[in-house]
């Protein structure tokens, strides 16, 4: 039993370090703007050489973000206020050397564009600005909330950041109208 304790402690420390690293790579900024809660986020280290190679080979590359707005409930399970799934996709055409980019919100296509600019592709796949989550009428006054985002990439040929299949981060805020 005492031999297992150091191993268990080491595993707990490593799990904490991985969680801390994931939180640093996924930057999340929830904001109450007027009557809406919006979130901006960036998956900083995701557009790496492995993703670049998958795109240049012509494979459809998709980043999927599961976004949850939750209310903190002391001594109980936190209440989910709203969830949404956002996807950003890139389909590269090797013949024309153009990227066909699309964004979907809960399975409905919101925006489509074509480009040759790789920096625009990186930003399109990894950055969202002012994504609307819900109306403030769904929130309780003076309560603590947090936005949790889980991000993953396809194709599944490798991991998103070299060590895990999904990256999760969260950011807290207090709703005080």
C-alpha cells in the first residue's frame, strides 16, 4: 500500500500539470455585453506542423469546440445554462491552392469563405470573437458563472497539442447587472 502512494501522488501532479498547460493554451474571455453573454476564445498552439501537413494534403480539417455556460452551485452539481457546438473547417484544394473555410453553429452553417492566405486559415480555425451564448435574462443576479470550452481537431492522425486528444479550459465571471 505504501509503495503505491508515491506513484499515485506523481500521477496526480502530472494530471494537474497537464490541466494547467491546457488552460494556458486555450484563452477564454466571457463578456456581458448589453443583454447578451458573449465569449471570445483562442486555441493558441493548435495550428502546428501536423495540422499544416494534414491541410496541405487535402484532408478536410475540422476544429470542434464544445462551449458550455454553467452556473456555480455550492455543494451541488453546477447547473448548465446553455451549450453550443461550434466547428471551423478547412478544405484545401491542391489544384487551385485555395482554402474553402466554413463555420457552423450547432450544425448550421453560419459563414463560408475562400482564401489563399494561410494566416487567415490559422485564425479562422483557432480564434472566435464575440460568439453569442445566451440572453442575460437566463442568468440569476449576483451569481458566479463560468464558460467551459473543450476543443478537438480532426483528422485524428495525431493529437491536438502533442499530448492529448482534447484541450479543455474555463473562465469564471460574476453576473452583476
